[in-house]
């Protein structure tokens, strides 16, 4: 992110962006509004000239305040409102009470994939429009990951050991300063690609560097360059600003294509000769080949397409996980209760690992309620997203909201304000305070009880469980399919950290930076760590 900001400040980049901003303002001024009539706006002073455009520009620094006002003034009274956006495309924000209506709509009426395609600049950002027009990689993850995840855990743990030993060090005497964001952007790609491609490529520095740069390129072109570009200029600007995206993908193919070609050959040989002795790897490439073969998707069985599918999966898995675990570590270390929480997580992790015979399992990680709660609570109080469950209206005639009597035209975005829901004192007591064990205490009490009964309020407190009051993974049938993997990944990271390192508490929480409708963790903040005496990392 720091590199992105430096690139934006250079004259060769800043001047074109300034031109595009000016032209974008003109474009928005002359555009015909296509928003539901009669809905109230937040942040718009209708009495001023160019009120819509002024509100959209002001959204860059005002969203946090506007969400609070909109939630209390409208959302809690079951009234939808319009939220301006710097892109010039305001969104309809639904009240939480209408979320069921939102998620029950079929995809040809309210589309998640169409929203993702537009917001991530699918025409240009992912090497070919086909990647997000038909997100087949998401289908593969949905079908395979939850059922295939248990055997992946030992490899994930091994990658964490190797990466943290290398970057955090083995020195038991001197303190080492670690930039958490930068460090997580080094560690997370290794773990992710142990699942995607296996050894040894998951430790190849050049491959990991290009995957990380690709993720940052997508963010820069989707949130800055192309977001401010008028639609008619995108066919010109889009291919230019995404040249680095394509270059980084091509750089990865010198490592991925040999693996993919060999895998396809082995699948073919096994099909033709059942006696062929070959252990099929449990990774994304095998899942993709199996699903595409079973479904007759021959277009998805070319080495080129499989190599391209690796890019969006890496993008989704790397940057969101790095943002979340960075926030979690800062939240844990900056509270007066930090020593107690860290010891509690360590005690639980050591106990569960011993109960599992020294090998992490899916069942064992499911009993790590404290780390689960610490991460979930950070996602609640410090989440990097402010809205979620976003959909794009698809029918030419739009969609009618019968509860309020308005109609949203085709192309309008509709979503939910998750920031305010997750900071509502009527839902979460003391909502602005990070309480690491907020969700684990009732679960531990239930585990210790001899009475086994369904207890309301406990069943919905797990990290991967979505609900209308916990929405970082979205909710409904389009909830994030990768949450099963990343939840285990982050719990293993915390376990290795607290079991093997002393970590110095922070005097205060380094503040997050609000960037439009996102809240980003401090990218340059550091912590001090030291290896614990008597630990081996094994």
C-alpha cells in the first residue's frame, strides 16, 4: 500500500489521474440519475450546486460519519437510504431488517458476480474478462475446499513454521522489530500456495513476489485508476494500466505451467491406464481438473486457463487474510488485557495440540475457541470493509422493494452497512472496545457443561458462522467459500506466534486509515518479538 501511495504521488501518475478526476466530475454532472426515487441521501446538501458530485467527492473522507448517521436516522427505523461514493455510483443501503429479502433474490435479479465484475474491473484486471464473467474458480472452491481441507492442515502448519522461523527469527535474547503488514504479505502467500500448488513452488521467492504484486496491481487499478476513468475511455486506459497485471501473471507461468502440464498428463495416463501408480495431489490444480472433467468443461482444462484461474484465488486469499490477521495482532497487543489474552490463547493451543497427539487436526482447531474469538472480534470491531452483501440490479425493469414501495433501476448497487451493525450497542455491549474472548467464554462454558442443549447465542459465535449481525464473510448462499481455509490458517498463525514467541504489548493501538469506504490497518506499524527459550518451532 505504501508503494501504491508513492506511485500515486509521482507526476507521471498524478497528472493523468487529475485529468481523469476532472473529466469524471464532468461526466457525472451530465449523467442521468438512475437511483430509486424518493429515498433519502446521506451527505448530500440538495441546496448546493452540483450536490450529487460534491457528495460523491466528499465520500472519500466522510463515509465513517455518514454510515453512523444513516444507520441511526434510517437503518434502525427500517428505512433504506442512498450513500454517495467517490466513483460517482452511489449505493442503496438497506436496513438490516430487510437482509433476508436481499439474499433471497435469485442471481438473475440481484447479482453478486456482476457486482464483483464491475468493482474489480473484470474487463481488464484479471488478464482476460472470462475470469470474472464466469468465475469457475469460485465454483471449484465451493465444491472442493470444505471437503478436502482436513488433509491440508499439516502442510499449512509446516509453512507457518518455516516462514515465521525465517522472518521472525530464532534469537532468544535480542528483540526483533517486525512490520506486521509487510510480514504477513510475505507469509500468507506461502501458506495459500501450499494449498494451491504444493511444494516447492510455495517457497519460490520470485513466484510469491509476482503473486503479491499482482494482488496489489488489481487493487490499484480497481480502486484508483479505472474507478475514476469515464466509461468511454476505459477501453483505452484499461489495457494500459493493467499491463503490470498481465506481466506478473506471465512471470508466474514459468513456474505454474510445467506443474499444470505434468498434472494433466498424469490425469490422462491414469484414466487410460488404471494400473499407473500415481498419488493425486490434494491441491487446487487437482480439484480444478477433476471438476472441469466431470462437468465437461473442456475450456477450463487448458494449461493457460488453469494458470489464469490461480490469480483471482491468490488475490482473494492473500490480501484479505493479511488485512485481517494484521488487524487481529494489533488489536490483541494494544489492550490492557493483552498479556492475559495472549497467555489464554497459548494455554488453549498447547493443551489442544497435546490432546491431538502433537499434530493439528480439523477437530482440534475447532476446539480453539479463544483464537477463534480473538479473530472474529477483530473482524467485528476493526474490519476493513464497511459494506457487504452487495448486489447489482439485473432486470431491465429493475426490482421493486415492496416493504418500502420503491423501485431500483437496472444497474443500481444495493448492499448493507456492516460497520454500523457490528458497532451497534443494542447488538454488542460496549461495541467499540475490542474484547478478545467476547465469543469464546460462552462456548467454553458450553463445552464444560454436562448438559447438552442448543443454546441460542452460542451456535452463531464461531468465526466461520455468518449471520445478519456478523457479515465480514457476507451472508447467505454467496458467503465467502474460502472462509473455511482462512479461519484455520489464521488460528494456526496465532498458535505458532503465542507458543514460540514473546511479543511486546503496545502502549496504544496504531490507528487504521480510512480510505473511501475501506478501513485499512497501519501498513508501517511494527511490533517487537523474541523467540521463547526452549522452543524449536517443530
